[in-house]
């Protein structure tokens, strides 16, 4: 199934199921909270699918979790739950 970008902000031509990188800018030390929310929505391997990079002064972290996305609704629900976390500063 091919999803278009008309209603959800996902890249045009995204075909599900697929591997999809979720990028989150967060306060330092919030990795566990982020992974807990992501795990509620999608499958991923913590050892292989999670990359963390600290900011220059280590106040913030960039966390990229590559998930097995099944459909657009799953991704929208994941992003909605991540937006509810106070530690999340930005998402891509």
C-alpha cells in the first residue's frame, strides 16, 4: 500500500510496511522515557535500531529510533504520544 503526503506530513511515496527513522531532540537523560513510548507503538531492536548523539554541551540528546512502521496511523499515534512528553524539544 502506498501512502501519499496529503494528510499526515509523511513523505510522498512512503510504502508500508517499512523501516522508518523517528528523530527526537530531547533533554539529556530522557532516553528511557523515549524508548518506552516508542515501544508501545512499534517494534525495534534497542541494540541495533537506536542511535543517540549528545549535543556539544551534553544538555540535549538527539535520539534516532528506526521502527518497523505498518501504516500511517501507527506513526501518527507514535508522534502524538511523543509530543506529550515534557522532555521532547523537537521531532523530525
